[in-house]
C-alpha cells in the first residue's frame, strides 16, 4: 500500500495492454529464472509475446505490487514471494481471493497505477461517459500532481481502465485477442450500459468479496497509517492519499460493517468494533500482519475458493 504524493505518478506505461490472465504467472516465472529477462533481445521468445507485451507484463508486475523497481532491476515484495512464486500460495490465480487481491494492490498503488487509484478512490459518480472520466482525471492531475500528462495519454489510460474492468462485448469486428477479458473483469466493479455510451460503477452489497482480501486491505490501512483506531468512514472512503477498502471494493456501508463483523469473528482478539460519542470505530488489538492474514486463508484452504 502506497500513499499518493505529488511527485510520484505513472501514466501510459502499460503499452495500452490491460492485464491478462497468465501474465503475472508467466512474468514472475521468467524473471525468477533470469532477472534480466525483460531487457534481453530474446524476451519475446521466452515470454511468447510481442515486444510491447513484454514491457506491459513487466509494468503490471510492478503495478500489482508483486515486485518493486530498483532502476531497471526488480525486487520481489512479500506478497509477490508468498502468493505468486511457483511454490507460492496461488501463482495461477485459481482462488477468487487472489484476483480481488490483485485489484486491491493495483488500486492502492498511486505511484505506479495512478489512474486506477484515482478512479476507485477519488471518482464517485455512479454513471459516466469515458469523456467525463478523462476530463475529471485531467482536473485531478492538474490539481494534485506535478506531472504534466498529455490529453492523449489520459485518454489511453481511461480506455484501458474500461477495457480491463468491464466484461467484453464480443462481435465479429472485435479481434479475438481483444475480446479476452482481464481477470479484473470478473469482479463486476465496472460495467457498460448496453446500447449506450454510459458506464457505471457504484457501491453494492458484495457478498462474494473474499473475506481474506478484505481483511488484508483493512490490516494494510492500519499498518500504513500506524493508527490503532480508524473510524468506519475512513474504511469506507479514501482520505485522498491512501486507498480505502470501501472505495476500492465499491461496497456499501452495510456491506462494510458486515464484512468487519465477519473479519472479527474470523480473527478473534485481533479487531473490535466500538461506538464512541456516536461514531463507529474499528480498533486494532493484537492483529496479525497483513501477510499473515493471507497465510491464514491460503494455508487453511488447499482447495481453491474465496474465504
């Protein structure tokens, strides 16, 4: 989890390719075998994709916080090692928990995935056109960031966001490779209104949101803020700098409270909900580290399925 700063942002580094199934697994495997694979001339052979896709795979590994860049070299994060290594908990994305986890990791990374972070944490209009998104993103860049980003780049970023999160509508005019949905399209967080130019993304009661991913996000917010108490509203809405579980997962307050109660039952003596002066707050007691919450889920569930 990373905080938004005016100095760090990233636009257009995806080479216009949304994250695809198999890319993270393929990229991590090739990189572990050869740490310089993305810079070598035969990377297209080793990864079995075109040159621009090689760069896109590297980018999505970074945006998903599986690895962190250090110059041109990469270093694995704890999540990257534990979940996505070949001997990790779920390198092939067989568990819904992992797909929701990737979404959280992208949408909580303003430094490397600025547009997804902005959309899920700053943009709250339930219905919109792609042009409205582009204009709002442009305002955000001018007001909050030091980067100068061209209108064309912002348009590409918005187009990619929509293609990555919306289920595709296949037709004879759409190339088959463009109709292959990203794993993010399975989450039902963003949809095109049929027969119109309108898109929608609104808070809902999302019963299928895996408890382990939700609890991981809550624990990360506590870790990043270094707080022992967080108001429910802070878990529901971003403060503009750090991602919020409620915003990123597009859930209602009712759903948030229900997930918190389930989390407290699943992780006894770790968290507690209290009401003080009419304000509902979540207290962190002896909560495990966020990575240990994932361990609890994956190691207790050898057969794949969300918590």
